[in-house]
C-alpha cells in the first residue's frame, strides 16, 4: 500500500466522506486564491522532513512515508 500511495499521492489523501479529500481542499483553495504563493512555506528540504519524522518517533515504513510527503509537497508547489 505504501508503494501505491507513493505512486499516486492524490489517491491516498485523507478522505472526509462526501466532502472530499485533503487534496480536493488544496485544489479548491488554489483555484479560489489563484495559487498558493504566500500562504504556505514549502521550502523544506528532504533532510528537514526526515528529521521531523525521526524526532516524532516515526519508524514504520519511514522511507515510503518520507517519499510520499516529499511528493505531496511537490504537488502543492506546482499549484503556487
């Protein structure tokens, strides 16, 4: 499942039932604002994300989760 999520991050976004997923909300917000520039700072490098996960005690499928987070950040950057 981790490999599938890494390959298709938008399909594995948290779902909120009939109201959609996290990704749906990101897309809606980007459309409403004409992008996401100035709203969120995504200038976080891989080492910083890795450090945050490690400090939080995250160990289960660490590599896959790290890759998923980095890909989703890239998807959000593309909307800016």
